[in-house]
C-alpha cells in the first residue's frame, strides 16, 4: 500500500527556489552531482575569499577584465556570516527585516542570485530600481543589492538623510570602469578641436554633439553628462533617450557600452558607417576628422562581459535543438547576435515577453543566467534556457551574497550603518540633472517587435513590488 504525501505551498515554493538557484546549480556541477559546465570552479567559493585577495572583479564573466587602480574593496566579513548555513542566513535576514519594518527597503536587481532576490521588496532592472529608490521616502535606509553605480544613483535620487547601503563594496561593474572620467574629458576636448565650440547651436538650434551615458557608469561620468547638456539612458529607454538627444544635437557621444549604442541607433535607421568607434588610447579615438564630421553616433570602446559571451552559433544551435524556439537577447549583445535573434530588449522586456506568451512556448534567452534560471523555475508552463550552455554569472552581481545582506541588516538593527554609498554634492548636483532627464524620458507604453514574431511584451516605467 502506497501513501501519497501532499505537496504544500511551502514545498512548492522551496522547489521553485531550488530550481531558480544558480548557486545551487554551480555547487552541484562543481561537485560532480549534476551535469553541466561552469566558466570557473571558483564560483563555488564564498565571495569573501576574493575580498581579501588581489584586486579583481571576481569569478564569473568579468574575471578576465582589468580592474582600475583604486577600485572599491570590501573589508572582512565577520566569521559568523561566512560560516552560517543557507537556512540560518535566510532566517536572520527575515528576522532583521521584520525588526526594521518600514525603516529599510531592499532593492534587488534581476541579475542577483535568487537567495538574495527572495528578500527584495522591489526587483527590477536599473531603470525600474532608479524609480523605486524614490518611492520610499520614509525609509531610513535603502539596501541596494546590485552594483556600485546603481547604489550611487540611488543615493543621488533619495533624500539626503536616507542611507544607501551596498552589501559588498567590491560589487562594481567592469563595463562602467571602461569609461573613466579623464578619458571621457580628453575625448570631449578632442571633439571640440574637430567641431569647434560644443555649445554653439546651428540653424536648427542643435549643438555639435550631445553626450549620452548608459546607466552603467560612475556618478562622476553622469555629472560630466549633466554639465554638458546630456542625459543618462538604460536599456529600457535607450531609443527614447537617443530621440531626445538628436532633437538637441547633430551627433551623440554614447558611452560606455558600444553594443547598446550601435544596436539602438541601427534600429533607428542610423547607418553603420555613421557610427565610428572611439578608442580612448588612440588620437581622435582612431578615426579621422572627416569620419567624425560625418558621424551621427560616436561609440565608446566598452562592452558587457556577460552579454559578449552570446554568439550567433549558439542561436543556430538552439534553433536546431528546439524547432520553433523564440530567441530573445539583451541589446548589450553584439550586433550579429541581436540581428539573428527574434527580438531584443531590456530585462523587463524579456520578463514581460515570457509572462505574455501562451503556455508551451520555448525560449532561448541571451542575458544573465540568474534571471534566465529564475524565469525557467517560475514558468514551468514554458521551456526556457540560456543561450550560453556554460554557467557563467555576472562576476560583480555575484559578489552580493546572503551573508553580506544579513550583516548589513543586522548592523542596522544594532544602530550602525556600514557600507554607505555617498556621492559628493559637487558630483551629485550635475549628475541629478542628467538622471532627472532620464527619468522623464519614459519609454512608450508598449513595444513593437518584428513582424511575424509571436513575442509581445509591454514595458513599465515603474518597478513592481515582489509578488505583484
């Protein structure tokens, strides 16, 4: 006689969390308990082991990128958090949040590990979380589970008395570091030699060039943009922002991500020959003065190491293995990958496309593995997999671990603020100008995808609470 054990809601939730956990997958792969491949076995180690080693982005997609001197470092995490079990950390985080109540709000980026995201009050992409940071003016502290530039943005958009906390100071961004302030200012000076006075308007009322920086950039670069008539963009509103910039300038200087700039401008009809690359190590960025005169968009030589991993070969393999598969990629992917996909869009676009699809759909997704694996776990009615078969998360997002989240929250309970991110007023003031322009440049209420595609998704300018 057999007995059927009923599956409870808690059991179902635990099953989803286990399936969504990239950390669990990595442990199983590295111990031989599951099939698969990771880009490095170091991913199975605690991130605190890399906090005390040589400066670097840590294991994962950016581990080969060169980190600049003076990049933020994280101090030693107390042993009680390094040695605690997953269950204990989960319990301590929940208890600390319950004690703090409305005094704290936790923001979690889509690319965070699931063990962290499950504790977030808001999840979203960088555009959504920039808005969410403004939506809780009563909170004393904003704990931003993301990377450094995101916490800087939250600090600039929140009230001065609110403390913005980054659980691990080593959670930076290699793409953001590819455009430093001195290199961009040198670029601007060289462009002035080519175009003349960069504040002079032509007969149409436009200046020679408008600087546009991706959200993935330092507060200092956002300040540079704000001082020079420019704007910040995200992958959610890049088209809207470029339209704004073209109304005001004959050209756009777009940094630091060349791929988002190229893919967005190409979709708007800008020819590739009008998009020269600016290499900061070469005079005039490696272009001639004539090429710069003919430019519509000047692309900075930067990229995202996560999205650089996706290839056309992976798309072709997905189509062979899964006839009828719908391929959606992030616009930070190289142009050939975006061209070969069925659709490209921000993380929010990807989420909503999957939510809107009829049951039984198959998706191959080209973006960070934590989001892809979470979507697969939360939508068992679909077949969802990552284009890249190698498990290789964002190095810097992965530096945020539940141990750090528990630590900063329990410090708040004890009345201490650790890992506070503060942007100096002389940087924050012009950066806020560029950010407020970004927040005003809301993308359209819906996104049109290529004719014949079965993908449909809406975009939303505001983040949604977890569970909404």
